[in-house]
């Protein structure tokens, strides 16, 4: 399980898990699950386009995920954020459909982009993935404090001179970056469950942001490692294990939070258990 | 008449059986999607609308595995997913996207498993591609009655619940105070959405189903604040985008590279996107004018 090509799989998967844990923490904090789904999924069109014009897949993924992030950021400033995200996604997928129909590339390639091929990673793919991962984590480290403040308390952040929209754009760019490096490895559909499941579960276990961030990375690593091991022994696709492990982790987190609330109803009111959540903009809809 | 239109309609457009089926199904779907979409956009559940399309992959591949037809698979998984989302907490605005995301992630994991199991038995991964990019030109016309019936059921549900649903969408507090069962309505709406998207994704692909649900409705809601008018406008815009897309896709068989048409979904989605951009123009000019008079 730890020999030959499997070593690459372990290394790459661990890198991906760290990035997904870090970026996903902010995805969940900001309630941007849809963006985390739309950018990787839409970037898939970029891969199809890259095949068509004959450049490296990662270039196509990078260009399209950045374009998608930019479109969501620009249009979402005035419009309804989720509707704009959906539109950006389908527009990119429409282009993807066009690229696929124009090129002679056929279905297995699509399948591996959607569901990933972590067990088939070549050593040459290791370096770019690692480099992008470092950049991604560095960017998050640099904007960590303003991003955290703007995600949790948007108004307070604005009062301190943090432009909420600029932070949104920066955050979208980080998601785009994470997409570019992770999609060739784990596939568009499953980077998403990695970015949602572990951070959401982590937030149920602790209220402190730094702890939740670390826990989120730890849970993502645990998810990926167990998924690889299970996938290796059972031969079932790794995506299945990542997806179900994420859902199970989230369910355990919710149970844990419910049990803790019941134990000390006074000290932990429903409000106190979500102190890190951004204030509701549409209070009317809660 | 046909002579003048010949630059637009390539020969054989109106004689083609596939085109006729596509036009009928496209129209029905666009109208229902427009009506349902207005509520989807107002409730901020575009992600759920998108997710049900993807979850269709799970249903389709699962049904394929047990040898059932795709539609029951789509419907069963759509309904299950709607129930799971409701359970995780899609009814609260703050947990909305997260609930959708958790369910979607789990469903996609299952899809990966089903496709894997299916491909070891039958050696095909075609289901993913068909569902994602399914083409409206390949539907057999025997689907028309089925689509019409399901569309009618969804429309009927919407007609029955539209007034309390609207109230509970705009102001859940007032709705609760008046004794409207807000949560039940939300769940009913979610089920209708799941069924409608299952149908759309199966016939025209999940890209188009999301585009038709969200795009025309979002554009219509920028043009008018009245829900009734928005429903009408969204239906009209959706049908227009659909028809134009079908015409262009048909014509594209004569475009380079020859003998290989461009996909309908590309045209319809692009038209819908342009419509949405145009719908923002009045507000944009308003802002510029306001900016000029102040500055």
C-alpha cells in the first residue's frame, strides 16, 4: 500500500487535504458552499478547452476557475449571489459542452476529471501541485486576519476599513487557486465534499476559529487517508469514500453539538453555539 | 415566407421530427422552470436547484445498476435528497448552502460508486456525460406525454400553494403569525423542485435545467417586483431562449467543423446569460445617472 506509485498518491492526497481543510474552513464560515461547488465544476470546461487547443490541462483549469471567480465576484456585487453563481456555472458548463463536442476527446477523460484519479498520479505532477498548494496557503496566511474579520463580522470589518467586496474577490481567487491544483488530482466533484464536510464538522466541535481551522485540516487529512486505504483494499472509487466520510463526519459533528447543548443549556444558548457565524444579512428569511 | 426566413432556418428545420419533439419538450420545460424558478430565486435556493440536477447522476447510475429505468431512479434520489436537505436544515437561511452541499457531496460519492460498479458490469461511463450534457435532440417523442404529465403535476402543486408559499418566502414571521405551515410549504416546494429538476435533467441535461430555472427567473425578478408578472416574464424569456437555441443548434450543423452540430445547451445557456446581463442594464443606467447628478 505504501510502495511505488502509491507513495505519490499519499503525498498528493495529503497536500490536497491540507489545502481543502484551510480553504474549506473559510468556505463554510462564509456560507459559500455553492461557490465551492461552482468554481471547480465550471473549471472543468477549461480542461476540455485546453484539450481542444492543445495546452496543458492545468492552464485551462486555472484560466477558467479565475474567470469564473471573477464573474461571480463582479456580477454578485449587485445581483443575487446564488443566482449569479448558478448562471456563471452553467455558462462555463455550456462552453464545456461546446469544447467537448468540437474535440475528439471522449468519455473516460471526462470521467477522470469529474471523479479524479489520485491513484494514477505521476511524479511530474507532484511539483506543480505542491507549488500551487504553498502559494494557496501563503495567500490565506497573508489575508488571514482581514478575511476572518470580514467573514465573521462584515460590518465591523468595514468600519475598520476592510472592503467586504475586495475580500470576497480575494476569497474567490483563493478558491480558484485551490481548484486549479486539486481538480486534476481528486476531480471536480470531490474536492467539493472535502471542502465542505470536514470544516463543517470541525465547527461543530469547537467555537474557537483557530482550533476549528486546525481541526478542519486534521479531519480532511483523516478523510483522505482512510479513503485511500479503503479504496486500495476494496478497489472501490476513492470518491465514494471521501463523499460518505465527509457526510458521516458532519453527522457526528451535529450530534456532538446537540449533546453538548443539552448538557449545559444555560451556558450554551443557540446563539452562543454559533458565535463565529457571519451576522445574517437577510434577517427576514431566518 | 419560407424564402425570406431561409437565412435563419436551414432546410428541413420544420420537417425534422427531432426538432419538433425538442421544441415541444423545450417549451413545456421552460414554462414550468420559469414559474418554479421565480420561487427558487426568491428563496435563495439556486444551489438546491443545481444540486438536484447533479444528484440525478446518482439516481440515473443507481437505476442503471439495478436495471430500472432512469426516471424512477431520478425521482427516488431527488425525493430522498430533498428529504435529507430538509433534515440537515435547508429551511434556515444561514444553513441553506451548507445543507445542500453536504447532501450533494454524499450523493456524488454514491454516484462515483454506482458508476464504478456499473462500469465493471456493463463497461460504460456514458451515463455521466448524458446526464451532464444530455441533448434535447436525442429525446424520443414517446417522452412527450410523460414530460407533459409531470410538468402539469408540478404546475398544479405550485398553483395550489403559490399564495401561502409567496408569503412564507417573503416574510416567514408574518406567515407563521397567520398560521401558515411555513416548514411544510418549504418542504412541499422542495419536493416539487426535486421532481421538476429530475425531469429536466433527464430530458435536456442538468446544465440546461439549472439555466432555465435560475436565469430567466433572476432576470424577470430584476425587471419586475410583482411575483405574478415575474412568473409570466420568466416563462416567456425561457421559451424564447429555448427556441432560439434550438434554431441555432440546428443551423450549426452547417457550421465548421462540418457535419457536427454545436450543442443546444451551449446556445441556450449563452442566450440566458446574455438575457440576465441585459436585465441589469436599466438599474446600471439608473445608478450612473444618479451618480452624475450627485457628483
